[in-house]
C-alpha cells in the first residue's frame, strides 16, 4: 500500500521556491502539520494541495 506523502524536497520542487522560502512557508500556522516517518517530516499530499488551492492558487497544477 502506497501512502501519498511528500517530503520537504518535494515541497521545494512543488512550490518552485528556495529551500529557505519553502521552510518559512511550511512553518506558517495555517500550513498543514507534518508527520514524522523515519525521523523525517512528511505531509499528506492532499492536505498540501488543498492548502495551495486556498492560499497559493498561483501554484495550482494548471498554472
């Protein structure tokens, strides 16, 4: 069973921002809470995509 999770590096690619900009974005209080797997922060893809659609529509898949 594949879990639909994204790691920090995938967030950097998805946002098209620098690592430091992505880090600041991920620390916003309205950004989805990460979970931990093998000591690494991960996010549910669906939650990240929902956040993007609400807060950064310019980053939408069709943009």
